[in-house]
C-alpha cells in the first residue's frame, strides 16, 4: 500500500526536518507532500529548502504565507532592510507586522541568497492544488487569504466544507489537508450533502481509518509545534490504491492516517538561532511546543 508523508511548517528548522525525514524513511514512506512554510523563524531556511527539493513530490508542494513573504522580499532590488522597510505594508498581507518577525525575515532572505541552485523549484508552487480525492492548502478556502486562514475548530471544518462546495460543486474532494495552525488534527464529516456532522479524532488512536465522505487533516508542524509537544510532527497517509502520477489521486476504501512526533536536537537549532541573532522568543517556543 503506497505511503505518503505529509509535512508542513518546517520554518527553517533543519534539525527537525532531518529527523522527520529519517523517521519517515524508516516507516517506508514512498513520497512526501508539503503544505507550505519552509522558511522563517528558524536559522537554516536555505538548508531546509535544499532538502525539501530532494524529497518532496514537486506536484504536491504548495506555498505558505511565510514563503510568500520571503519570496516577495527576495525578488526585490536594494538592501534587504530597505526592501522590508519599503514594502512593509505589502508584507503585512502575509505575516505579522512586528519587529521580531521582520528581523527573522531578513535573516531568511539573506540565507535564500546563499542557495547554490537559487531554489529553481521554490516559488513556482501554487497556493492550493487539487489532485482527485485530495486538496492541499496551507490555510483554508473560506476567505481570499488561502495561506492565512486558520482551520482548527469543528466550526472551521464545516465552513471549509461549504467553501469547497462553492468552489468545486458536487465534485468534492474526500480530503482537505492543511497546515498553518501548527497543531495536528483530523476531523471526519458525515452527511456532507445534508446536515453535516463533525467528529474529531483522538490522535492517539493510531492509525485512523478515513471512512467518512470528507476529512480535514493537519499533520502539525515539523519545525515549530504549537500543540504543547516540542517534538517534530508529521503524518503518514496510506492508501490501497496504486499511485499513478498520470491519473488523479484516488483515496480508496481502506485509507489510514497515522500521526507521528519525532524527537530531535532542539538545543542545536537554538544554538544556531542565537548565532544568527534571531529573536529569543522563537527559540524558547521550541522548548515548550507553544
């Protein structure tokens, strides 16, 4: 049965990403899908981009809001501080307008300039993509800010279902896989054509059988978890259908989802953050998973 690694919100944390890739390979993962936010916050965005380009299926890689902010600044002329200062209002569409965030962004853009390949793949990705039974988005569809919409609570899942009905009509996907909240979750929605009901799965109940007509999934954050667990988070999706890249993705009748949390050398990431003079609060978050 094909097994797909679902990863999101790496945020420049190479130690966490490397640990997840090693763990996933031990789980016999066949390929990776990436839900956005490769960069910012962490100290090694360039190394994360290089590794992601090695492992992620390029047809299943979407942009996050931090990616969009970094690409905006990266594509401008002038010094990095000048670019950020001049386009601060535009950056506010993607990320929080505070000094710590912009300080981190400056480090990220400087690192992007070090990429040996100049990131030929990074930047070509869409905000969302549909592949048969699955749709990938960093945030959600119920606003025009697809990369900044938070999909976290049961009511959010219901609103996303309605937004997808408006977008796709009767041709609904069976899975919506998102990131952005940095919190792993899985909702199952039943009676999607009538009065939808939402069930939230206990993530300790691994694996989860994906039997409902519609699910909302978030694998959590690789590089900056916010669910109270400092370990790097990701998920694996296993289907009975043989993957054929030339055809739309089919979930099948026996698909399962497994959530993972992977320990990694947090102190190494924190030491690198200190070396690049990144805001201490971002390093502290790694200890608490908040």
